[in-house]
């Protein structure tokens, strides 16, 4: 019985050694993949931060331009009202002059 058991045991040990070699290779491959993914993740995080900074700069620029545009519109609107007011006063002033000339 020992004669049968010994070859089986040797075969089982050999299979276990082979399986262990395969598993070690798999662990090594997975560690390499993990390292690559960590590096890729760090790169993507840096890109995301850079894009966030660019977006903030763009938003700041757009906000500044929008504020300038609104200010220009506001000034133009008030200037238009001011001109209309002056034209109205001048028109009334001229009408008054015409009335005075008719009375003479």
C-alpha cells in the first residue's frame, strides 16, 4: 500500500508545486496591473485638478466679461435716458422761444 501511496503523494506534491508557481505568476501579474492602475489613477486625478483649475479660470473670465457687459449696458441705458431728458428739455426750451417770438 505504501508503494501505491508514494507515487500518488509525489504526483500530488508536483501538482501543488505547479499550482503554486501559477498562482505566484498570477499574483505578480496582478501586482503589475495594480501598479499601472495606481499610476493611471494618479495621472487622471492630476488632469482632473488641472481641468478644474482651468474651468475656474474660465468661469472667472466669463464672469468678469459678463460684469463688464452688464456695466456697459447699464451705462448705455442711463446715457440714453440722459440724452432723451436733455432732448426733451431742449425741445421745450425751443418751443418757449417760438412762443416768445410770436408775442412780440
